[in-house]
C-alpha cells in the first residue's frame, strides 16, 4: 500500500472516536457528547485561553496533543475522570493508541507517540496546560445543566474540587474563574 | 465581565457546532456527522497529511484555520459543498462568525478573523491546503458507504470530479490517491 493510502486508512479508522460516548452532555443538547467533538472543543478552547497559561507554552504543541489525546479511547472506551486514573485504564488506552499507529507509515509515528506520552505524563508546561484545558468543558456542562452528570455519577463537591483544583497548575486565572462558578453551584445546591 | 469569563462564554456558545448536521455519515455510523467532530477530523487529517502538501505550509496555521472554519455554520447551518459556494451562504456564515467574535474580549478577535478570511479566500498555500483537506472526509464517507450521500443529493460523477479535483491544488499526491479510488467507484457503479 502507498504511504498516502496508509494515512487515509488511519483517517478512516479514527472516525470511530465519533462513536465514543462521554459522560456529559454538550450545553443545550439532550444527547451525550462524543470524544471526537470534545477533542475539537478542547483544541479550540486551548487556543482561546492560551494567554492565561501560567508558564510560557507552545500552543501549537498543546493543540497537537489535544488532537491526539483521546484516540486510545477507540479501543478502551471513555471513563469518567473521577475513576479513570488507574493503571489498567492507562494501559488499555496506550495499547489502543499503539494499534492505531501501526496503521500509519512507520516514519510518521514517533512524533505522535512522543506527544501522546508527554500528555499522559503531564509533567511539562505544555502538557500541564493541555490537561487543565481538558477539564474545562465537563465543568461547564455540569454548571449549565444543574450538575446532571455529577448527580448521575454520584460525584460529591469534595471530589469535584479535589480533582479540578489541578486546573490551577496550568492556569491560575482559569481556575479562579471556574472556582467562583463552582462555589456558586454549591451555594445554589447544584453541587453537593 | 472579566475577560476570562468572556472567553468561557464563547467556549459555551460554540458548543452549538455539535448540533450542526452535515450531509454525510461517519464511516460505520448510521447518523449524520456534525460539524464539530468534522472539525476535529480535518485538523488531525491535515496534520497527518502535511508532508504531501505541494508547497511549504505552516501546519500550525492550517490547524488553527480548520479549528475555526465551520463556526459560521452555527448561525448559517451546513450546506452541501456542491451548492454552498454562493455569496448568500458566504455572507450568512461571515455574519455568524462575527456574532460569535463579539462575545470575546476585543483584543483577541483580530487573529481569528484574519485566519477565517484567509481560509475563505483560499489564495495562500496554507488555506489552499486546508481547503483540500476539508474535502477529504466527505469523499471517504461516500466511498465507504456505497455513495450514499451522492445518491441522496443527486450528485453526478461529473460534479464529484469537477469539484474535488481542486484537492490537487493543495496536494497532488493526495488527489492522485483519491482519484484512483473514485475511478474505482465509477467502475463499480457506486458513482454515476
């Protein structure tokens, strides 16, 4: 197969991300979000919020990480963040990502694997910021929908604050804004 | 309102792109594609295919264009490419994009408007390549689904070849590969 045809096969295979259902609904919609449209949303959100990053970041690398970051879910499925950070989930996602990369010409995969692993480790300014942005839409979805996903999944306010306060690692300005909105949700009884 | 809160409002508003229905179905799915997941798909496709661009391109600018390129559809809706290139459609999309930008802090909008207009004009190497990539998924959707959207919308093989041959402006290698697949679809009676 010609290299360009291998890439086109990959482009077809990754369409499966459009069928991976997440745990929150886009604002205003009754259906659950899928991981492909979420990926677009976080890439654009990262671009829009880049000036609020704590450290100097390379937004182009951040966007590439976020374009790729959920591909492992095609084989592993989506797991709510509050229970996704186990070695088992991480291993499944990595295996799924590797299976996909095998479809591509070999000389193209190293860059993608490096970006994927950097995101997963979350230790560099770019990946710390990318991970912060990845947390934003689910919070907004809940805030605009009476905490529906928090309720459906029995997520307490302690869990919400504990897990999401790490947004401040990527952007203090962003976390300050979201924290105010979350405090209001607690006041209103939306988040308990 | 704080600038960061204006950006968060924008991030919520653009979720509406997840509810804009396109005219083809993702490979393997019975439902129509939406413009948000399509946007992710073309951004990643552009990255994957960048080495096949005819000219030197800045892939980071291309990806930014493609992240933004369909936002005008939130107000204007999606129109099949074969009838979308009218001034009326273009005006509606531009008005829709401007309405969205009004939500953002003023100092952030110029970069996005420039990228949008560059894509729309399609005269630079980056935008010519971006427009080529934007054409790829609908072709693949049809090829993998017995030409379903072509049939549903009465699109002849002459129209398909006329409109899509411009992919060669961005990438000759890519068009050569797709043309072979389209020729086979004609041979098989999938494209008439």
